[in-house]
């Protein structure tokens, strides 16, 4: 499977937070988040380990009660079932990998951007 770059197909899942699934396999899933300044991702946890990279902007990420302001080029890993949340400090773009893949995120795939 190949994911082809496109500005189409993003879905707003929370006010100011949009997602597009870029590609996925049997065990992992790659997504892009568009994050608007002033928005927030509420605290939550899930079974999926998640690793991310900040492509644009600045966010404050809280992982297991600890916080860090992240800037372009910074990365993070959140282990399975660890509580986390985020505050969006500037318009931002983040890329994240989930393993095992998040079944609930497959629906955010833009089929026009995929070549199998």
C-alpha cells in the first residue's frame, strides 16, 4: 500500500483537531493530525502504543502527569494504557504511529490517496 500526498480527506474529530489516516498494515497505523491553536485533546488512554513527531508548530503534551512543550522536530512515545492529553499552543501538524493499529482510525483513510 502507498499513501499519496494530498491536502484532502481530513476529518475534524474534536473542535480544532483534524485527522487523516495516511497508511496502515496489520500491526501499525500512520496518521497526520492538523491541530489549531487554542484547541485541546482531552485526557484519555488506549491500548495502542503511540509514537509521534511534530512537523509544524508547538504543543504542550502531558504524558502520565508530566508535561513538556514540544517544538518542530521533537518526538514522543506514549506507552499502552498511559493517560495523556495535549494543549495546542500554535497551529501545528503532527505525525503519529499507533501499534497495534487503531481500528477506529481506519475510517479516516482518504481512499483517493491510497494505491494498493
